């Protein structure tokens, strides 16, 4: 009885290819992905009184504080846009990235229990985190829209930009950046946990060099020697671009846009490769 | 029949002790070897996975060079005591982790029932969790939907199916999990003693389901268990693992015999040195062992099997004609007396005419004990006078659940010590 080697459905072996992604398999498990996303959304506000309202509270309070500190005390100008709305837009975008990053960066450890029992493509877990994060992002976006109209009726001249058609791409870039960084960190922390300590405060520091509470132009005006730090930070590009298309404030350049897009995709691919190399054996060390 | 699964030289190495700075050093060394294109230096080291010995090395081989093939529709039993590498093998098969060397090739989807109820979320209802759990185990939504009613009926949780699982009793959760798992339809099913859950009625249902999966539907099954009786009734072939090595592969009966006789290499205790004993000493216990009908010394017996108790006696015989009445008793580990038998009860007197050593055998058919450990004590009378009564046990044996009723049905009451069977009649 002879059988050609390629007859095997799959092979379990220690060999590691650089890119060993089985997209068909991920597609086969799409139902699982959908169910995980559903589960995340449904279970968050089980047994809470305010339910999804909690999603409103954090960005609102943060925006109020930012407005008080950066605009009222530090006098950072925000152009024609009311400072509160300016901050709220930045925080909404930042939150989505931040959540994607911090949650995916603990993938291997938080799901070690289920990973240790059954096999399914591990990448499902970071993917579902990012997708269910979209839901929260949507809710936070809706309050941004509410305040947008509020200020419009207050007589502010607000107008979205034609760049608004880039909105899905901006969301995608945020997701890719969060995923890429998160998956890389998650892979590195299976054996040595040092990085987990870093993630918490690194993200909060990262926010300040990502142009969240101030416009990009302020940096090049006041501290030109450090402007590169913000300029080449893809996140600053995203936040600035996000405000540009919604509020028509700040600067936008196509070169910056494509730079960010390329950066996001590369980081995502790197994350995917690293994640893939780790997933086979992480359960022995996590 | 074609080969559906093939394992070639699979080994798995684990590091002992904590992951710490030591591992960083090893990792750097490993990396340094790999960039120079050399083989991983740590693959050459590593001790045998013997849990009773003290570890001398940092690395251990949980599995070493395992080879086997499984044919389509075959039920393969994997047996071995704790720590033999069974669970590691299952983890590799279910792709939870990958082998250090070697490869496993398969032609079908493998689903494993290592743990049931994986992916259950306490806040979700039973129905939602069926979908969740099914998807985790590799079913599509459509497949689950088609079987939903069947699963719910099997679990016996119809009433609570729209209640969050956190309000379930633990038994209900387990039943629901098993119900989902039992309705999986992979080409290869890996089962790890999940049968030991639920109440008697549910276990019966579960074993029935397992039987119909493997026998009726011709599913390929890899079955891992300590329970020799269920291995015997379910499997065609068996592999015996010991300390991470495959020590026997073949027909299931032979594999089980190999396992039972091999589990411990038994050296009968020398009883002649025991001081704490009473009696005249005309006939004294020298040693005691239990042998299988095939002549092998064993310590593990299946309930319902036939075993032979072998007593070796030292005789000091002044008047050349000694009537030896040998008695033994069987006790539970907490010293509860279960059975006593003297040869005189059956009007058997052993006439010993010579000095020296003699052997008395007692064959016990259909051993009526339930699984557990048992202790054997003994006493000898010569011509109605106590000759020897050691105050320590002669030996012990371990009973493994077996086919006592000769029906393939193991019985489910794990608490009773003594098994009985009867002849049943219905009179209308």
C-alpha cells in the first residue's frame, strides 16, 4: 500500500517556517471568531446597571481633564475647534488603538487555559479582541458625533473634510498597529514577562508623543528639535489625520498617510510571524 | 484499511524547574548554535522520565522516539501508569503543543476530549455555550445547529438550556460539555478518561455513546485510560508507555497483560525475617505472591479474573506427618476485614511429610473485589495448634475494574468493596 506524501491533511512537527500561515484554516474557524466577538460584547455588561454607558464615561472625563489642563491651563490652541471636541476626537481614536494593543499583548497568558486544552488557530484570539474593540469604538464614536452636533448648534463652524472617505482605512491602520505591536509583545512575554511591566506605562507615555492632547503643528513650533519624534510616529499621524477628516483642523499629507499605512502593515506582518513562531510551543513555558 | 495517522519518532523535551535566568542562558546558547547551523545542543541531554527517581538533569524527555500508526476505523488504546507520557502524547496529537523532534501526519481532523466544557463562559446560557464550545472544538455553526436538539436531549438539561451556565450544578455543566463533545464528528477522536464524570446513569450513557462511536460508526479513536476494563472492551490494539518510551505495541489483550505484569517488577517479600509473629513455628510463611493463570507474578488484578495465591512455607517437621491448615484474610487498606478463608473450611488439609520448603497454591476464580487496594494476611495451624501468625501483612494487591459480570458491563458503583452477581428471573 503506497501513498503519496502529499495525501496528508496536515503534519504536526517542530519545523518552523518563517511564514506558516494557514489562511484557509482561519477561514474555516470563522464561526468561532464570530462567536468569540459576540461573547465579548454580550458578557461585558452582564450584571452591570449602566451597561454600555460605562464606555461613555471614560472618554468624557478624560476629555474634560485634558481640556482643563492642556487648553485652559497650558493654553494649547486648537484653532476653530472647541477644545473639548478636539480632545474627545483624539481620545476616541487613541482608545481604540490602546485597547487593541493592551488586550492583544496579553493574549497568550490570558487564554493559556483554553489554549492548553484545544487547538484552533491561535490568531483568532487577537483578531477577536480587535474586532470586538470596534464595538466599543463605535459607541465612543457615537458620543463624539453627539457632541459634534451639539457644538454645531452652538454656532461653531464645524465641517468634516473630504478626507472622511479615508475613515475605514484609518480604523484599519489603528487595528493593524494595535494587533502588530500586541502580538509581538504577547509572543515575547510567554517566556520572559519583563515586557508586560513595560506595556502599562509605555502606552500612557506613548499617548503624549502621539499628538493626542495637542495638534501636530504645536510641536514643530515650540520644540522643533523633538518634532521628529512626533512626526515619524505613525500614531501621531493617525490621530492628526483622524481629527483632520472629522474637524478639518491640523495638517495632512499623503506622504505621511502612506508612510503610516506602510508602517502599520509591516508591523502587523512582523507581529503575525512572531506570533506564529511562538504559538506552537508557548504552552510549555507560559 | 488505510493508515489515517502516523507518528514518526516523536519526542518531547521539557525543562525542569523554574523558568528564570538559567533558561535565558540556555536560550542564548541554543540561539548561538542555531545561527551557526548546528543542532540544538540540548537535544542531546535529558533524562528518562522516571518520576520516582530524583532528577539529575535540567531537561527531561517526556516522550522519546514514539512510533505508531493508526488505521482507519481502528480504536487504539494508550496505556501506562501516571507519568508515562500519555497526556503529553495527547497534547501533541491535539496540537496543543508541538513535538521537539519527529512528526505526526494525519489524514483527518483530530478532535480531542482532553477536557470537556472548554470555552464555556459562565455568563452565557446553556444554548449559547453549546455553540461556543462546539466552535472551539472545531464545528461550524451549521453543524452545531443541525445537532442542537440532539445535544440538548443528550445532556438532559432541557429545562435550563436558556439559563446562564453559572447557575448550573457542576454535574450539569459536565454533562452539557460531554454532550457537545460526543456529537463532534471528526475523523479521529482522542479521548482521555472523560468517562469518569457524572452520575452512574450518565456514565452509562457516555460509555454507550463511546461504544457506538467506535464500534457502530467506525470512527478512529485514540483512547487513553487507566481503566483496563474499558480499554479492553473498547480497543482493538494497545500501546504501553513507560517512562516516556513505548515498551509494547500489539493486540489489546496482550498489551494489558504486559502492562499489568510490567507495572512493577515484583519481588516477593521475605517473610522469614519477620519477628513479630506468634505460633509454634512448625510451618512458617516464607513468601507470598499472586500469579496470573499464565504463570506471571502480578500485583494488579482485574476484578472477575482468575488468580492464584501462592504461599511458600518453611517446614520443620519432627513427626513426618503434619496437617497444615492454611488460612488467609483479605483486608481493605483501613484494615477492615473483607474475607477469610482457611483450607479447612473446604475440608482441605495439607498433609506435609517432608522437611524443608513447600508451596501451597489457592486458585480463586472470578475475583469478586471492586477496584482498590487490598491487603493479605495469613495464619497457619498445624494439627489445630497455631503454628504461625505473622502480625504484618503477607502482601497486597491492587484490583483494577474488570469484566466481573462477563457481560462487558463494568458496573458503576465504585463504593462497594465486594461484587456479587445473581441469576435473574421474572415471574408473571
